[in-house]
C-alpha cells in the first residue's frame, strides 16, 4: 500500500518516472478506486494523484499523492481543479462518479483550455442518455435496440397501457438511480399505488431474472470506432458486482458494439443486459468506466490504460482482446493510513 506524500518538483518527478500524471477524482467509490487499480495493473508509467471530498476515502491511500477536493457542485470546484492541475502538471483528469463527470462534461472546453490537460469524459448530450433511465430506454428503442417497455410513473394513461401489456410483472426504478438503489418489484396494484404519480420514477416491464443478468464494457477511440468489448455474467450485492465471470456470448458482444457505435461515447461505456428467450435487453447505460474495470484489466482488457495512451499520449488505440474465460469473487479489504500523512494543496 502506498501513502500520499509531499509533492516533488515536477521536473525531478518526470526525470525519475517519465510518467503521465493523472488526477483521479471521487476515489471514495469503487469506480474511482478501480481506475487507480487499473493504472497500477498496466505496464505503463503513471503518477496518480487521488482526490475525494473526505479524507476517509480508501482510494486516497492507494495513490502516489492525494488531496481533499470540494464537491463537484461547490462554487469553488472549478477553481480548485484548475489550480490543482496547474500546480501539479496534471496531464489527464478521470473520474467514475456521475456528479463529477457531469460537471466536467459541462465545463470541459473551459477547463481544458485553462489546465492544458485532457479530461476524459463524454459530451453532456451523450451522458444525458445514460443519466435518465427513461431516456435510456427511449434512445435504445429509437435506435433499433431491445429495451424494457418503460413509462414514467407520473404518466397515468401510459402506465395503464403498460399494465394491459404486461400485467403487474413490473419494476419501479428511480430515473436517476444507480445500481439497485431504490429498485422495487411491482406485483400488484397496492405496490404500484405507492409510486404512481412520481415523476422521478420509471415503471418497466420485468425482463428475465437476476440469473440472466450480464454486464458488457466497450472502449471507443476518438473516431467512434470500438477497440474492444467484453461480456461478463454478474451477481450483484447492494448494486455492486460481487461475482463476475467472463462469457463467450457473440450476440451480447455484438449488440454492445453496435450500441457503442451508435452512441459515440468518448472512450468507455458500460452496459447492463438481461436475456429473455432470444431477446438481448439492454436496460442501463453507464457512459464511463465501471466498477469492474480492474477485473477486466487483470485479464488483459485494460480500458483505462488504453484510453489514456490513446487520448492523452496520442498513440493509436490498441485492439483490446475478447476475454471469454476467467472469474472473480470480491471481498472486503482494509486500508490502514499512516498517522501524520500529508495531503497536497
């Protein structure tokens, strides 16, 4: 385990390491921590500066240096980011936290001009498709992909027609939720009545089962070409994949590639599917690196490293392997910070 240290002079740091200096925001979550793990897994040199709003974030203690950041919605966030990137010669800014990504996307041109660094985030119009589950399903359907039949909980006429088509085998989900937070199974009128009329919820047909759930990851280059895609069967616990297994499923993989080609994300995209008969139903788009990134990196599909080498080091995007075997079981681990560590300013 590495601890945050005081800043060395930039020239000396580059002379010693020849490393790309990367700022990873939001390392209190498993996605930010996974980004750090993926960089460590690569054979390339990175100097990692981790940032989070709380010094108890475990990811701070996995990096070369660490700092406490304002919240992404704080008035001083942009000034803090510009100052940090300038002072520490940051070449790339990454995050896996949606609030941070949204702020970075909205201010990307301004920030990149001020800091002369690459911010790896998709445009706001692309993020908006994945940020709202109703918009996700509408976009998928409009572009010829199979998505759950979905309506707003506030649209009573549409909700009535949904029940006529599917009965009460339904899911209710927050429009802006993540993982399985706020998910409800609807089995009858009384359960539906508790959520009916809420414009922050969507009601969807219940497709497949938890045993038929898969996650797929893609990586696109700056021209929108997909450099690779992998598919994993997964088991969730509190919205996090606790068991993953790579599978050889050409139909799912090809569907994921076609979605990414149409969506045109900047770099990574993560998709959630359920199989139902011959249907490959996509129900969620996370237009960012995902929490399973370090698992993919371990088996040779390191999308974090490949993205930085392409978008920041300006190298051709490598063709990433189609991993079809390998399993991972997750468990709790501990971090023991050294007393008296220094956080950089």
